[in-house]
């Protein structure tokens, strides 16, 4: 990601594959601080800190600066 900052995010409605949203942009910053992940874990799972279930996996939060969007299906 540091070498190639372009990024795309695609969201598809599982009930209607013709309904989707695509966002293309560039990485604005990468946050390796786990505070956001820990707060999300607390909110949705009721656990104070995130438990990494995949040995050796690394978690980061990527902030994207959107440059283009495409949508279909309302």
C-alpha cells in the first residue's frame, strides 16, 4: 500500500447482485494503532480489546480519499 496508494472498494447487495457501489481513490493514511479496532470490538462484540483469531495476521485501518464512485441499482 505504501508503494501503490491507489485503492478500490466494492460493495455488492447479496440479495441483488445488480445493485452495487464502487469507490475508487487513494490511501490518505494508514493507522496501525488498534484503538479503532478495539472500540469497534467493544461496540459490536462487548469485548474490551480485539482478539486476533488468525495467527500472524496484522490489522490496520486504511483511510481513503475518494476520487470516483460508481453505483447501480439505486
